C-alpha cells in the first residue's frame, strides 16, 4: 500500500512532467480512488503547491524548480545509491571533506547519516546539510552565497571567497556531463566556477556520476578528468568506454546496485 506522503510526491512529479492533468488520469497514475485524489489535491492546494482547475490540477509556478530537483534526485536511484555506497568506503575518518550539490553526492550524505564517522563536512547544498544536521561526530558546515533554486545550492562570490580560505582532504563532485574529450561540464556558470574552486582546494577529487552522463555536453567547463583522483560510476557503463578511460590513466570504479550493501530504510 502506498503511503499518503509517497502518493503526494508522485502526484507532484507527474504534474511537473505532464503539466495540467485531469483527475481521472491522476487516479490511474497513482492507483487511487477519485475520492482519495480529490483529498490529496485539496491538501496540496492548501500547501500552495498546486492550482486546482475544473476536473484537474497543475503545479503552482513557484514550485516547478523544487520538483525538478526532486525528479533528478529520484532518477536512476539504484545506481546513485550504489555509487554512494562505494564512495562511502573511500571516506577518511577525521578528514575535512566537501560534498557538492549533485544528487548522487546527496546519496553519499544519506549513506553517511546511516553509518556516521568523525568528519568535518562542508557543502553548498541545503539538502546535504539537512541530511547531516545533528549527526554525532559529523561537523556540518554550509557555505553562504546566492541560492540557486534549481539545485538547492549556494553559489556566487560569497561561496567562492569561503572556498579560497579552506583546504579539503577530499572533494566529492557530481556532474551534468562528461564530454568525450574528458571535460567535466555543467549548465550553470556559477556552479561550474564554484566546483572548479573546490577541485583546486583539495588533495583528492572523487567524481560520482551515473553512466548516462558520459558522452554528454554541457555549456560551462568545470575541469577535466585528469584532475580527478577516482571516477565512481555504475555497471551500465560501456565496456569499451571504461577500457579507453583506463588506458588514458583514469581510475574508474564500477559500482553494482545488485549488491549495494545499504541497510533497509
């Protein structure tokens, strides 16, 4: 049986992806009665998350970006959790680490929450800071800066000034694209600039990304695979591509979600 909170999330995601939707289609999508869907829509409307119309609903404009983040977060979730579990094995107790605003890195923060260790964690992501808030042994530090709603991240000059006064033992980065020439890129200029600064200020850089990001292009350059200590991706990565990257000297770890070792939650 689907929990009410999960059903409300499904409704929001469906409205984000499909726009204005009739109540019958929503009921079919989440496998609920029309009466249940009407109650759900009333609840979402009271929270200011949707706009109800005659016979249907649409997302309120103000929450589009929030749901976009949630949708990315849930994409390829098994792979992201497996990658995060592998990355967890590389965390060094007592070290200073940076977790960026990638959704795969967020899964690493949630993995750390399950099995804490002494760490000083810095991040520019609000959701990461929430995940690690109040965890014994984890000192959580959130950068200041301009809030980029699409990624729930803090970017801009204030964030970069803070980075330049810090040094990290390890940085864990996500990415939007790894281009065929090894360039790591992202669609936002301020996010790219901040991530580049993180890489300059760290002893080790780990790139956590699912295999679908390889071969893509994005607008703004973050850096190059030559600057990455280790790439952790999933087992759907093309064998020839893995071989080619290893022949160029890159360290690639393939994380399998069939045995991700995560405890039940």
